[in-house]
C-alpha cells in the first residue's frame, strides 16, 4: 500500500531543509554504488573516489543491463553523535513526533527507525527495481522544487494492475507499507538535461 500526503511538513521547515541541502558542500556527500551481488560501495569525494568512479559507473551499467539490482546516487552517511546539523535535527523529529504519527496512521504499533539519509539523484543516477523485503515501512520526504516529470527521477511502483508513477512534489510525504514480502519499486534515471538535482530524506521504520 502506498499513501501520499501533500504539504506534510510545516512550510518553513520544508523550505529550510531544501535550502540547507542545496547549500551543503560537495564533500559532505558519499556516492553509493550497488552492482551484481556485491555489497554497496561508498565512495567519498576524494581523488581516489573520483578515479574509481569511471570503473564503478561501468560496473553498475553492466549489472543493470544483466537484470541485477543496481543503483548509483549520492547520499549522506552516519554523523557523529554530537552533530547538530539540519539532518541530525530532523532525525530528532523522525525519532519522536514522526514516530507518534506513524503509530496513528500506519500498521506499526511500536515503530523504530531502521535507517534514514538524505538522497541526491543527479544526472544519470537511478535505483533499479527491488522490493525492500522485511523493511516494514519506507518513507520519502520529497524536498525538490520545480521538478518536471521529463527530468526522470520518478518513483515507479509495480502493482497487479500496472505501474504507478509518483511525482516527487515538494513537501510531499510518500509512505510505502512494505510488509514482510516488500513492494516492487524503482526510481527512473535522471535525465542529463535535468536543470537540478532531485533531493529527499528517505528511510525505513520497522516494528520494534
């Protein structure tokens, strides 16, 4: 089951998150790669990472073409416990007010956060079809302004009746109730002609 809530966050908070993400220095982000049956590879924005990027891009392309779960996009990683950045402040919201909202609006009775992160889909980035089995509930806080469907970066959800396409409207919350078996979904590749990046805060909550 999928539910979409528009204008979910207070407008001021959504605007602040949007602005802070776009102002974040490039070396803050880690490039995440998944290909074949390998564990995800995380590359920092160092010369070593830049030199490895071409080979990783080629590996991801081959993996995708052979039908394996594959992806590449930028994301945030775990911060130090004393961090007080915008993402860590938002994590406090996720662990408190949002947990209460989940209790009242989803099947989770005692939700705990499995993971959350900022995702950045730039030109050429994508996430191929997968199910997220045993992940409980997936959430996506869409924070991109002025996105056009032709830019790509659209969430696609497989249903018995066909594919549902979800537009990443600014300040919308997408909730996917995955259950034990998961729900097949993917994010289409962002066009080389997109004028800016698709940004979101995403993650999962499970039953504790």
